[in-house]
C-alpha cells in the first residue's frame, strides 16, 4: 500500500481506519502537543517535507493525505470541502487527539476553516496558507480575476480533467511552475506529486475536487453559506503576494466574521508557500501557536 513513498528524515507512516475512510498519515515527533498539517492540491503529505523535521522538535506532527490523494483511500463520492473537514475530524477521533494545532494549505486550508466552524473545541489555533476564506463575496475584482481559475474548469470537465493528469506530468508541472515563480522545485519533487495523479482513480478524484467546487459550492459560498457563522479560533491567514491563484485583493472582508483572525501578505512568494518559504512557515507557525 505504501510503495514508492518519498522519504523525510524522522517520519513514519501509518494507515488509519476511520468510520469514513482509510487514511494515510505521516507522523513525526515524540513529544509536545499534536499538530495536524493539511496539504492542498495537487500535493499530498510530502508538501510538508521542509517543515516537518523542525516542527517535530516542538510538536507531535500528523500529516494526513486527504481523500482521493496521496495514499489515502479513493471514495467515488464525498468531495465537498465539508466532507474533507469531516474526514479529518474522524481521523482525530481515531488517533484519540482531543484538541490540536492546525495548519492547512489550499484545499486543506479551506477544510481547516470548516473544521474550526464545525468543531471549534477541537482546534486550539489555526494557520491558513494561500486559500480564500469562507466569507468570500462576489465583487468586480473577483470577476476580473476569474480567468485565473481556467485550470479548474479543465479539471472539472468530465473526461478531459482526468485525461490531462493521466497522460503525464506535464500539465500538473506546468500549473505548479506557473503558480510558483521562485524556481524552487526539483524534477524529483514534482514527479513525487505527479506520479500519484497518474492513477486513474486519483485523477478522477482530483477532477471531483474542482467539479464539486464549481457546480455545488462556489455559488452557495459567495451567496453567504457561512455568513451566519463566526470564527472563534485564533487564526493567521498567510498568503504570498505573487500567488497566481489566490490574489491579495480576494482575501479581505472577513473581519466581521472572524475577530480572532489576521491577514499577513508575504512579498515575493507564490502559491506554494511551504515549498517556497519553509523557514517563514516554520517561524510563523511557532510564533502564532506559542503566543
């Protein structure tokens, strides 16, 4: 099951059965409070390779693969982001983790927001990376930036989305390099992510992440799905100013819903902030969680 796993010093791997699905979890650290790291697309737990060893000096680190990605089970349905949040909450129960510190990037970040709204007692503090918040509103600026989501429509299109991933790594590698202007990637690192997406069932799961978002979630979210909920978890939203997907002007408007959240924009950093600026992510994690 865990064949061809990339390696990170000090990391061990477990398959954990939950009532919802079987999840792969990378684990590091022997002492300290539990810290959960939630990756985004098109990555898996290996997104955190640069930060896990240093965070494991302070925390017991758990980096699961989200449903359909990495080495976690691939259900045919259940790719709404509330399902992702429910998956992780079920994982906490299986691991007997009562309350955690949480870091989430991209879709893992959005699932993290939903975890904080659904079960605030389970998340002590939250660091969200390069992701919109749940109180996004329609705007002229958003409309002008909508062209940046072209890849989502490619992936969401039946047949075309899975085919673009299965035919080889070029499409995914092009997306990563386009969103990440700093040239920090080796071919081996990119292939570690692309290789899992070549599997037909995982390519279909990736398509469902975006088909579900575009057809079932985007309009309800921008229409106010979460505007009757307040974020009580102390949260830092950290995003790169050179992010080609999540533009800085998309990240305002949360203040009345999240009094305990602040936004920090990082110059010279793109979408994959844990890959491009791991020292910054570690420093902000320790500062925010230990304050």
